C-alpha cells in the first residue's frame, strides 16, 4: 500500500479528527506539499442537492457524474470503491494523502484519542492495526509516538517522515 497515505481514526465521533486534519492540511500546504484529503463516510446517498442537474443525472442512474468548472472538479460514482482504486485516485499528483476515518482500512493510522469519550485507545485494543502514532492530551501507555492536540508542527514533521517526504 502507498506509504504517503495516512489515516486519522478514532473509536467514534467527536474525537477531534476533523480539527486535526484541517490543521494538518493547512500546515502541510504552508510547507509546500500537495495534499489530498479523503473523508470516509458510512452513507453517501446522493450527489449535489435535490433539483440540481447533477442530482438528476445520478437519480436517473448515471454510474459516474463529474461536475467541473475552470478551477475545480467533483467526481461522484455509484459504486463501492475498492481500496486500490481509492488509493490510485487519491495519490495522483499529490505528495501526501490524509484520510479522515476508515479505521478498518489498510493504511498507516494515527489515532485521535480522548479518554473521557472512549476509555481506552484503539491502538492498545488492536496493536496489530497498523497504528504509527496517537494524538491525545491524556497519558497513554503505548510504544508508538504520542502527540498533543496542539502539536501541529510536530505531527506534520512526523507525517513528512512517515510518508517519506
């Protein structure tokens, strides 16, 4: 699997994954890297808003809908993507891919952990889960590197090293 894909995971919602991913994207861009962001969702049922052309195309059964302008492109496919396809699409012409979610995926993972929400971290519950780091402000006994929520610089430097940049 691609070394430059890092997935940020947690046991559940409200853990701070989005906060971390947003901050990391900003810092990675400041450092000059081309960044792709991938968000895993359990449910993706429609493209665009009801009544819009792209929504109508998808409702009529289009297998793929591409919406583009002079400076952007959006792709919507009505298919369960396999991991290799996602990786190929996400890594095209970028230096690093940050994934929010997808804890069962094959990518290197950094756990975002808050003890008050989830008791114990995934990385200790599943030590074979391809975890390379943990972000938490709680004391955690683990062999992988630990970062605080506010150490965006340190996390970015770790990402650069882990992704081979």
